[in-house]
C-alpha cells in the first residue's frame, strides 16, 4: 500500500518537474519568436499560414518529447 509520505514526495517532484518543463518551454518559445524575422502570431492568425503553424507545432512537440525524456531519465 502506498504511504502518504511517498505520495506527497511524488506529488512535489511532479510539480517541480512541471515547473521546470514549463520554464524551458517558455524560454524556447521566446527564442523562436525572437529568431524569426516576422511575427508568428500575424502569420498564423491573420495570414492563415498553415505551413508555419505545422512547423511551430512540430517544434513544440519535439521540445515536449525532449523534456519528457529528460525528466523520465
């Protein structure tokens, strides 16, 4: 049976890893927006640039998999 202290430790570790993952993701997204010579929001929302949306989505998925693999060990 799972002890309450083990559950608390696992919950705290999960919250720490979520916070670290979100920070890394936010920094990477800021870098992507600074590197591109155009407004990503304008291209996707106003100009309906589907190809750019697919590329940005792929980058987000790839980064998420890398973060998950790093956390999982």
